[in-house]
C-alpha cells in the first residue's frame, strides 16, 4: 500500500451504517460484522475500489469475492437462480450460505470481483448491522473476510483492527460474531457441489435438496493455480505457530486447543490451554475457533496441539479450517 489511511472505528448503529454507506459510495473500504465473520466491504460495481480491496488484504486477484445483498430481489439482479438455487435461497437466506450461480446478462458486479468467471458468488447475511449497511448503501457489496490474506478470519472488530488498521477507511464494531466460521459455499451446477464447508451444515442443505452434496473433483492445492473451489488455497487460516492435529498428548511448551473433556497426558506441561467447548458443542466450538487460534498464537507457543473434533455438523467446517491451518508454509 502506498498510502497509510486513517482508519475510523464506529459503533454499530444508525450513524455507523450511514457513514459506512457514504464511504462505500465514495469507493472506500469498510469492515463490518456479519453472522459468520467480519467482512471487508467495497462497492461491487466499482473496479477501482475492488482493486484497493485486493491490495489492502494482499489477496491474489484471481480469487473471486462474494457479493452481499439485502434481499432476494437484489440477488436475482446479479445471478440467475434455477429452481434448485431458489429453493436453497428461500430455505436459508438470510444466513451463512453462499450460492454460486451464473451471472445475469447485465450483472452489475465488476469482472475484477468475479475473477473473470461467468459465475458469481452471492449471499444475504443474517446480521442486523450488515443488513443496515446494505440497505443504506443500496447496491451489492463484495466482502471477503476482513483479514490479511492467509491469516485467520476475524470474529471481533479488534481482530480486524490488528490486521487492517491503516489500510482501510472504517471499521463498524458490532461485537463478537455468532457463527464464527465463514459461510458454506454451494455451487449450483448440474450437480450441486459443496465448494466450501462452513457455517451451515451439509446435513441441513442435503435435507432441503433431497440429495447428497458432492465435493469438487479436484482439491486445488497451491496458491498460484486458478482454484476451482477458490478459497481452498493451501495456506489459508494459518497462525504463525505450527498446528498439530488429532493430538492425544501434549508436548512440553505446546499450547493445547481442546474440545470436550481435556484430560490428556502431558496437560500440565502445556504452556496454555483453551477449550473450544468443554461440553462438546460444535456450534460453540465454531464460534470460538478463530479467536482462540489467534489468542494461542499470540502466546508464541512451540506449537498448537489440537484435539480431535468430530466431523459432523459444523465439525466439517471446523476441521477444514484446522487442516488448512496445519499446512506448513
Ligand atoms: O462468511 C463469509 O462467506 C465471509 C463473510 C464476510 O460474508 N466472506 C468470505 O469471503 O469468507 P472470502 O473472500 O474469504 O471467501 C470467498 C470464497 C473464496 O473461497 C472464493 O474463492 C469463493 O468464495 N468464490 C467467490 N466467487 C466464486 C465463484 N464464482 N465460484 C467459486 N467460488 C467462488
Ligand atoms: Mg477469507
């Protein structure tokens, strides 16, 4: 970034939403809470603003963005919804689901935001602050997670501030988010694909579809290939410390990220212990995941040992993020 910006922080509320809308309309960058994670918003129709957004995050421009809108009518101006896409939208919007659908002929989303694809990712967030900003602004807002590319996604305004202060215009503080992992992404192709597990469980989507969701045929592995299921970049969500999965014991000096009952050999030698959910509740674990990873990482442990987390419900998204965090960089 050439210039250091003065980043304002405003509490959520009427004034915050108005300021956010004004800055978006002027081509600026605004971080705001959604129910999943904090997003970094730009006017979806403004290619210059979107170029600034990629630069502020240090994000590769071939990794496309999600367009956020306030209602289904706005979504249908951007993307073409077949019967199945409509069924998912009606069942789960507003909510932690992103649908990838073909663009409309006069799609207002700038090509830079869709990385030249003829599809577009769309979602209606279920958060009063996000909704107020979208309504005050009036157009679609592209918003990746409001973190430096490759870092853990932000679940608090303070996380946004530590990554992006000086690089964006405004942070609207709406307190901690409820879900804690990013939206589930479903590609509405001939066969619907689960492009990214997330805050809406596979089970709930499959129940509405009446069919199983396939995973994409190839797991895109590297940062420089055009990802089929972008966001599947290998070193995503990575803390500085090494992450060791399925820990059955703790080595001296390791931090422990626990789940459920945390009685492991070596526990006393752990440098720090945080439990995602002592009761073994996966929703609670998802909400705590990114904040706890940041907090443990800040203690500079030798490594972060992570206990086994079941793969059902939000466990699929939690394990997806943890596996990415564990990829050595
Ligand atoms: O919960 C969320 O989805 C958050 C909040 C802020 O809404 N946003 C978020 O955005 O996670 P981001 O940019 O971190 O992740 C967006 C994902 C990326 O993996 C991107 O590759 C994928 O959506 N994506 C966007 N457009 C796509 C498309 N046309 N086809 C396939 N994947 C797409
Ligand atoms: Mg992200």
